[in-house]
C-alpha cells in the first residue's frame, strides 16, 4: 500500500514518539523500581529489626522483674501472709502486663496469688511449674483454660500468655516452691502498633507485622485470620540463620509481598524465645509510585505522539529535514549524551515540536533527579539531617574495610542523652526536636572529618571514629569527653536555657570484636554501665565484665 507524504510522516511521527516514550518508560520505571525496592526493603527490614529488638528488650525487663521479686525476703519469710498477698497484688497493679502471679509450694499447690486467683489449685503438671524446677523458665505464647474463665476479658477474644517462672529457695538453699507468672500477650500488640505508628503514611500503606514461633513456624501475632497458622517461607528460613534483610516472595495466599525479616536472639541475660519477626507489604503497594510514573510517561508519550503526528500531517513537506535532525538528536539522547533538542525558527510547528520534546526531556530529567533525592532522604534523618540507621548499616562495612586496609582501629561510640525525656515532658516535643537539631550541630562540630555521625532513633546517636592501632582509645576518648562536656553546656531553645547531659559507651574494632552488630551491642552494654555509674561519662567495653 502506497502512502502520501502527509500520511507517511504522520505515522513516522507517531511511531517515533511512542517508541521514545516506551523506552524511557521501561528504563526509568526499572530504575525507580530498583530504588524503591531497596528503599522500601531496607525500611521493612529495619522495622522488623526494631520490632524484634523491642520484643526482646520488653521480655528482658519482665524476666528481670520476676527474678528481682523472687529474691525478695518478703516472699521467703512470709509466703502465705497478707504481706506476701499484698506484694503480689501490688506487683500486678504496677506492671499491668502480668495477668497473674503466684507462689507454689514444692508440690505445685498455689499458696498465694494475685487477687487470690487459683489459690489452692494444683499446677504441678503445667510447664509453668515443671519448667522452673531446674532454673528460670520462659514459655512461649499459649492459651490456658485455668485463667481464661477467671480473668477479665472485655473483648471476648481468646486470651494468650507467656510464662515466666523461677524456683524459690530458703536461706539454706533448699527448694521451697516456684514463683510463677503469666504475662499477657496483649503487650506485643501494643509494641506492634507503636512500630507501625512510627512509619509514614506512605511507608505504612498495607504494612503487616508477624511474629513467628520457633516451634512449627506458627503465627503468634499478625492478621487475625492467620494467627495459629503455620507458614513456610524463604524469609523465615533466612531469619532462622540469624540474618536480617528483605526479599520479594510469594506468600501462601498466592500474592507477592516485599518482606523484611529479623531474628530475636534475646537481650543481655534473657536468652530469647527465638521469635522471628516478618514485616510485609504487598508488591502493588510497595511499587505503586513506580507504576504511576510508568503510566505518566506512557500517557505523556501518547499525547505527544498525537500532537506531533498532526503537526507532521500539516507541514510534512517543510519539516522533513528539521525532523531528521531532531530524530538524530533524540537517538543520541537515548544513548546517554547530554544534548538539547535543536530549535528552529520560522515554522511554528517545528518550534513547538522541538520545544515540546525539550520539555518532555526536562520533565523526565527532573523525575530522575527526584529519584536521586529520594535515595538521599532514605539515608538521612529528616529531623537532624544526620545519617540514619539505614546509612549506618551501609557505611559501617565501608569504615571497617578502610580500617582493615589502613591498619587502623575503629571505635563505636554509642551516645544517649541524659534528661531528654524530661525536656519533652516539661517543655514539649517541639522544644525536644529543636534540642536534637542543636545536639546534632554540636556533634558535627566536634567530630573530625574522618568520623561518621548518625542518629539511630529517639535521643540515641552512634559515632564511628577511626584511630591509629597504637592508641585506639586515646583519640576516641578525647572526642567522647569533648562530646560529654559540650552537651553538658546549656542550650538556648527559643530564648529558654535547656540543660541535659550525655552518657557514652564505646567498643573498639578489632580489639573487642570484628562483627559490627556485635560491636554496637558491646557499645550499648558499655553505655548502660555509664548510666549505672552516674551518667555523664564515657565507658569502654571490657570483656571480663560479661
């Protein structure tokens, strides 16, 4: 079939613009999808780690409280007295997460309990009693018929508990019974809600959190219709090895989800229940902005194709040569050269064509620039401008490699502000935010150009300080002392003087360990020593203090 010049050039124009838009759509959408996968995946992985860390820290707190109460003289001296009854009631009133606490004799008969519940009952066959015969016992999430009908249950939902119990001994170190507790599983839902509420609206879109048991991969916490179900996923297997990260995988419902995972290995002397935390987001929600970008590019390309095809129909005889030049320039742009579409004077359609193409390329360039900015936002704390936890995880490996290559050491400084909560409570969160910004400025001023400063959340900061191998503590301690001294100087917030302090814990690579997560944990432990010893000081991790 033979075509006239107008038809021929109209088809050529339309085909060229559509192809141009399609190639740009494929390239930019792939780039956007890769960036979003990395950004969203790291966010989900970080959220899973935070959830796992909070669960372990919460259980460690309750575990420690049970150990402390079980060693009180009140229990040993007057186990059946009103004094013991009052102690148990006050314990559950003060720490509402404990649904029930009780004391048994050596035969498993409950001698005293909170609100008198189960008093006189035989619990010797329960793991709560038997598990504590050889030492402290922590039982995984379960239901219990004994308590379900005796405790208040406004929602009517099945009640679930975590067991914590410990043996009791008299002054002659003779076994006298068990101090047993049931910890309500409701606290885990509160932790889950706090984690989800901390995410932005976009990041929280259709995000779901799961807590998976170590026995049978049973769902302990998650969507109501999945609780109690056993799930088999690659992310669970990866987490079981102690790793944390993210992956795109197909779940039992047949849908694809971007899944972040983390493993709960316990905290300090709390051994942990080996829970796995999964945080998932549907693929369609995770990559929604990339799909919208593709649609925009295709629509823009389609509209441009129609406009330019009409222009070619009207002035085909006069624009063949300029169009050839424009086509060549567009092809060079597609290959990556930084060029502008040629501008022609005298023919309005030619001018509009070159201008529209340039506008399209400028718009697409801005879109790519915005993607680069999005990457920058993902690695920085929006409040202080410091590097965030994601950036810390990324750069820690690079700093360790540099220290290894240069035969240097790397000191991890873990900072926590003393008195910051009081500022928030008394002067408000706005003042607290402004204070964090000023703290960040002082840290940047004190840290040298080789150091890395990050805010990992709340009022906690981590610095990476390279030092010579001969005296790793000297440089880092000097910087840490300067930080403590500087942050003890008053801050002026909107005309109001604000006084805080700072405690610092430190761990040194490779002296203390070579694993960055272990070093951060050691620095955190040293930080707690600084806190316990009076705050406003620096403590280096000591292995013999384990």
